[in-house]
C-alpha cells in the first residue's frame, strides 16, 4: 500500500508540473487563427500522448503481474501477428473458448481490453500477452495505432465516421466474430457497422446472405465469410450439461428477455402482460439486457415498482444469465438473438412479440428487411405473437407449452449454430491458418 501511495504522489506531481507548463501566460504577440488552431491542436495531441504514456506506466507499476504481462518468452514480432481486442468482461464468453484453443495449440497473441475487470487479465501464460489499455479516449488512442497482422474483435462500428476507434493503418486484416447469432443479429448493428472489416466469422450459412446483400446495395468490396459457429455457446453448452438439478425446468417458469432501447418488448408493450402471466400461476423471470441497466435504469425501476405486488415475478440482473435460461420452460422476447441461445441450447420454445420497425433507418435492418421478411426462424423456434393477440397471451403460452416437442428442435443446431460445442476451436484453427499464409 505504501508503494501505491508513493507512485500516486509522483504521478500527481508530474501532472501538476505539466499543468504549470501548459498554463497560459500573458503574451504581447499576434498569431493568426489558422496557425493558432494548429499549434493548440499539436499541444493537445502531445499532452494526450504524454498523459497516456504516464498512465500506462502508472497502471503497470501498481497492477499485479497478471494485469500487465510482458512475458520474456513473447517477442514483439510474435505478439503483433495476432491481436484480440475486447471492450470488456461482457464479451468474455465469446473470447474464452477461442483463447483456450489458441493456448492449447501454443499460438502467441496479444489480448487488449478496455475493462480492468476483464477475466482474461488473470491468465498467466507464456503465449498470451494481456494488457489493460484504458477505457474511453485512452483505449481508443491505443487501438487507433495498434500494430497487428490480424486484429480479431466483436466490436462493430470500428472505422465508422464519428466512432472513436478508427481502423489502424498498421492492421493488415481485421476480423469480426459475432457475440450473438440468428437471422436478426446483423440487423441491429448500426448501418455500416462492419464495412471496414475484411473477414466475418459467421455463425451459419444464412448470415452470409445478409452480408452479400449489404455489399451489393452499397457497392462494397466482397468480404471473406467463414462459417465458424458461435463460440460463447461452447461454455454454455458445458454448463447446461452439468447444471445443478435445482435449476432444471419446472414446466411453469416463463423467461422474459427484452432487447434494450426502442426495440425492447417491455418498452413497447409495458408490463400488463407480465402481470397477467403471474396472475395465471406462472413464475415470471425478467432478465433486462445488460445495456438497459446502464442506459434505462429509471425505466426499469418503474417496471419493478409496478410489478412489486406480484411475488411470482423475479428479476435477474446477473451478467451471465445462465440460471434463468436453465430454469425457463418458455421464453418471451422481441427480435433479440437471445431467442436462438435459448432454443438451440435447451430445445425449448420461444414467443417472439411483434415489434414496430419504423424509424430504424440507422440500423442494418433498413437494407435487410426484405430478406428478413422471408425468414422462418420465428416460427421454427416457437410462435410469433401480434399486438392484437396480446390479450390472449396466457392462452397462447399454455397452447405452446402443451404442443411443444423437444425433438423438433434437434435440426436447429445444425442450421443456426455451426460447430456446436467446439466453435472456439474452429475460430482458432482459422486464425492459425491465416497466420501461416
């Protein structure tokens, strides 16, 4: 602790010294606006780079070894061949099976994260150089200058105008791996979110049709599409196999899993249908999208107050969400890709509530709606419920549960989730093949 305070003291002294040096003093001189702007911009850029460097040194000095690894066995050349970028621990489920496969195959790589609580920082391996690069502008500054033969990420929007992370000129090939899947997964990316990527690791053959349609409409160069599957399902599948018996489906638990924002079913339909299900004797689990807990907390607090009188209504705000998925006999959602997680993993039905799709020109949906209109996915995994049918929601739930046959879901895994159970290894094998070219 004393070491921490000494380092903190010197860090503060350095910052104060910089502040004094940069403090504007009175000067009897004239400088034209253009030159002045250029000079100010240059000073700010230099100051930003200096602060970033000091902050990086500071974190290295106070963090444990595993939080800032620079293992001697890994050379700079080895770590810049493959770089994995993560926005944070919410995406650990996707990266974990890929990282495990790379380490098992003894492949050197660098892992960069914007979250100091990312579980990957706790891995101590001679083949993995894991670093916390800072969040916000500091993390973006690092990524904008990253040097990599291959950059793998789940993050859309990289390179888009206005997005803080640009595509580094030092990156040869940028590869996107999905952290969700299903016919609507791509539809809810912001328009142009994958335009700067070279390769897309798709979850199934149906996703390539969407990518090719976008390329055709915007006259974009063809991306390399490789079917690898859904890596985060690897771990979830193992959990489902070894689950505690207390989490087993009881036949009367309904999971409501809304998207966040204006496309969320609770935002559109409110909570009346939840109360009806509770009154009918169902246990109702509500699992808000993690983003809703950040940006819509007031709205969901109001939902909680309205439903407080129903003891049958439970709330799940855990990052994992595994327990709720395991318990539920049926899911109610909107256009969220979590519907496929549930149907494919547990082979149980989903009710997809009809959603108003006007005013979504900022999403890829605007260019994909004709293709998605032909999708049979919502009927394959359960039933689509229109707004007019919401008054009969209790009856519909009972009908679907009574008519449900698990064997009808067996083919869905092959159709929507390639390499089920070992997608992480499939991604690792593809990356290794690319590195060897």
